[in-house]
C-alpha cells in the first residue's frame, strides 16, 4: 500500500516513514504543501497523512484543492493538540480522519489501516431542486446555469434543505445539520441565513422556492 506523508518536520517524517515501511507501506514524503499537492496529483495513493501547519500551502488548502479536483484519496490530517477548531476545519475541508499531535505511533498505524480499509469516498451526488443545483463535493450552487456565491454556512443550510426538498425542515433540524448538536447560541440565527439565501437563490431569479411554514420550519420547493 502506498502512502503520501506531507510533514515539514523532517525527523518526524523520517521516523513515521521508517515505522510504516516496516509494516509494509511504501511511503513518499513531501516537506511542504506545494510539493504535497504535486505528488498527490501526479501519483495514486491509498492514503494521505497531512499535517495542518505546512510551509508554502497549509494542510487545509491542500485538502480543499484535492477535493475540488475530485481526488477522493482518504486523508488523515494531523492537528494541534486539543485543537478542536483545527479538527472541525479538517473535516469541513474534506479530511476523512484527524489525529492530534503529539500522537502515539500505534494509534496512527491502527487508524491508517482503518482508513485504507474504508477506501476512497465516491463523489457526493449533486442535488437538483427544480433549476437549482447544489453540489456538495465542490460546495457550489447554481441556478439555471448561473453560479451563486454562498458562504460555507449558507451552503450548509441550503444543503440541509435540499436533501429533503419538498419536506418541511424544522429550525432545530437545520441547527443540528449546519451548526451541530453542541451549538448553544440563539436559534433565530437560522432565520438570518434563510433570509440571506432568499436574497441569493430566489430574488435575482424571480423565484420563491424557499418557503416559510409558520410554526413548523422551512421548505425548499422545486416547482417553478
């Protein structure tokens, strides 16, 4: 099995490579993000171990670039110790797993094996609601061929509605999908994002596809 290790700490990279080689892995090392992107693009790997803090291009940007290019090689991202925001951003940018530094080599090996067993993901299916197309893989949205620029949170809310197009989705369900279950802020934040979405996906196109159902939630309607 072939693995790409993108890590700028040369000594750590060599130690991990030596350990993985003894387990039968073939390991290529990249010491910065730009080299890592080039190697990941030019070669086929069973998995990529990717540090967050890298010179020339950080791990988040590298992971995002690969996913935008429809490269679905399993990625394990190495994050800062107790860096919950690092971990969240790693998953948001397309990583499949993360491991906090400093890490146990035994745990790294076990999780790498599990990652390889699961294999690469398929490209998520684009959702079509009327003439509105939501592409989860590229985090892109377009209506009638016109690209619509959305923030990550706007996209998350729209994606939650599109997955259940034609159904009423409650504010609580949208909070759970777009903010996660630990969110403890004001639930009315959903209304702010729904209003922003209407200004972007409906108003410029003369549509009224995002409907408020009083006392129940919101519905994304595909009828023109």
